C-alpha cells in the first residue's frame, strides 16, 4: 500500500498497520503506552476515538513515527517560512515604481487576473502569492501613459486582490498599502474607487480603524449614486451590496449598533435584487449580520443568525474562501459563549472546505489554541492541531 493510500485510512487502521509492521501484538503495544489491550482493540476498530493530542503523541512515539504520520493531511501546505518569503516578494513588488519594458497583451493579463481571482475564491493562497508579484509589475505596464484607459481596471483589480489576501495572512499594514495603490489607480472614477474601497475598508478594520473604514465605505457608496434598481447590472448591485456589508461591519467595530443595523437592512434589500451573484446575496447579508452581532457583543444572536444562514442551499454555493473564512470568524462568538466544542467543529469544517484558511491565517491558529486550552478535544480537532504544529495543549 502506498503512503498516499495509507493517509486515506482512519487513524485506527493506520495505527494497526504500523503496529503489525513493527511485530508488536496488541498486548505488547498496550503495555508500552500504558493502556489496556481492550482499549487498543477499540481504537484500531474505530469503536473508540483518540481525543487528546498527548495520547496521539504517546502512540506515535511508541510506533517510532512522527505525529503527522498518524493525522490526516488534505495536501501539503506551504510552511511559515515559505509563506513569509512569498509575502516578502509581494512587498518588494509593491515597493517598485519602475515600468517593465515588456509584458503580454492586455487580454493575456486580463486572463491571468481572472485566474488569480479564481485562486483567491478557492483559497489557493500559495498559488496566488506566487503569481502576484508578476501581476503587479505587468499591471503597472498596462496602465502606463499611452495605454488604453480600460487597462486601469486591471491595475485596480490586482491591487485590490493583493490587499485582500494580505489581510487574510495577517499583514494589514501591507494590505493597506496595496489598497491605497488601488485607490490611486482608480483616479476618482466612482466604480473603480468602490472596487478599491472594499479592500481598503477590510485593511482598515484589520488595523482597528473601524471609524475610518466606515467613512470610506459610505463615501464610496455615495459616489456610486442612487441605490441600484432591478434594471441595474448585477455586478453594480453586488458591488453596492458588498460596500454596505463592509460599512456595517465597520460600524459594528465602533459599537454603533444603529448604523450597523441600518446598513445591513439596506444590504438585505439589495440582496433580493442581486440574487446570489458575485458572492453577494441574502445569505451573504445574513453572514454579515452574524459577524456584526458578534462585533457588538451579542454572541447569542450571532450564533443563531449564523446557524440559520449555513443551513440554506445558498450557503453551499458561496466561494470556498467566503465559507471557510466566515466559519473561522464566527469562532469568536462560540469562544465568547464558552462553547469550545462548537468552535472546534467550525475550525475543522473550515479546514475541510479550504485548508489554507485554517492553516495560514493567524486568527485560525489563535482560535484553535483557545480551543485546546479548554481541555479535552475531539479527535478531528486534535488532528488539525497536529497538522498546524500545535502538538501540545498549554
């Protein structure tokens, strides 16, 4: 059996295989780890779950393997060192002001930006970071003097995308720089400015500048003109809706419940016009309501709203990044209510949807650490902790 096939087996079966390969009977193995033969039999048959990291480590030690051999891995994720280097390359790209001497056609670049957006929506952040430096350089070339005005859209979109992924990775100051570059490229055009402001508001909230995020989001909304109507292009409706959501989240971080409620109500009305396109719709508004409630300290309402939203079919149609990201964000409400099991389940579910969300975002590691500190955790939570390198409960 190949190593990849073994990783698909339940942990009990993997333990049994490794034990047999080492010529140990169940009794000998049980004696080595201080357990009964009956306990070993139940673990190997899957009748009992391994529920503590310390036990998994003891079992792995007795079998002479690393803990990671026992825990399930979805795929190889980049190391912290690799991600730090990737972010540094994006930083260097943002710091450059020179114009490349050559690049592909505008159509080619537009396709590359489309690919980058798909990578983001599927939370393939390592892939995205690999191509971002080149995209940032080429986008500067397409928007250079003498190039078609429409190519400015590409420059705005690339910098917005860079800002959004940098917020995810815990680099809000660098994200702010990328979003500011998008704002500069927008040149005052209302729609381009609105596109850039989505990322700018996210970066500002990440550095706890909620009031400023609220101002820039509402200003961008005003620039778009009257509220979209059913005859408006769907992308315009979705853009206004996303800005309303960002504004409501910003208001909540400032403790302004009235403004936050008004803005989410406006977003809800637009959502019925938009349907479910571009990651915006009624379910996206409900998710925002849940996070808004959490920001305002009403964690019971946050969880009730969250549960209603994720029980719909529309939830499963949202991009993987959006679903996994929300599950990680809502853990703050679970933790505030002392429901560590629910917080652990949310993190495990997020990891199944989009592993990079849990394995690369600092907020996910912090939440998982809090779950582990609470005591005994289910086996799937401890396996995720082992994958993230959190191999011991504090």
